[in-house]
């Protein structure tokens, strides 16, 4: 799994993914309003984590890069705020 958020990530958005036991590699890509990739996770695992702090409208792409057959993958978006 990706690194946990740190104090420098305050006021960021965390994009998190997970999948069932058939998934071997799930990736998250974040694109800006022009469709350009601005952040991504391409670790070879099934629990992607991407932190993004630039703001603006973005879209999320959840990709099953490798699995052992059909798989169920999910994503969550979490806003990280300072205290």
C-alpha cells in the first residue's frame, strides 16, 4: 500500500483504491479538466493511494492493470483537512 499521509499533505485529497482477492495490480490516475494526468499510482499492488493538493476539477480513472480473472475494484475520495 502507498505511504500514509504526512503533515505536508494537509488540505490534500486522498484517492484510495481496493479490490477483491483476484486483483493483483490496481492503478489510479488523476486527470485535470484538460484530460492531462496530474497524479497517479502505478505501484504493482491492489491498494493504490494518490495524494493530490493542487485543487480544481479533476477526474479519477481506476484501472485493473492485472488480475486473475474478473475482479471488483472500488475507489474512495477523502478530503484531508488541518485541525
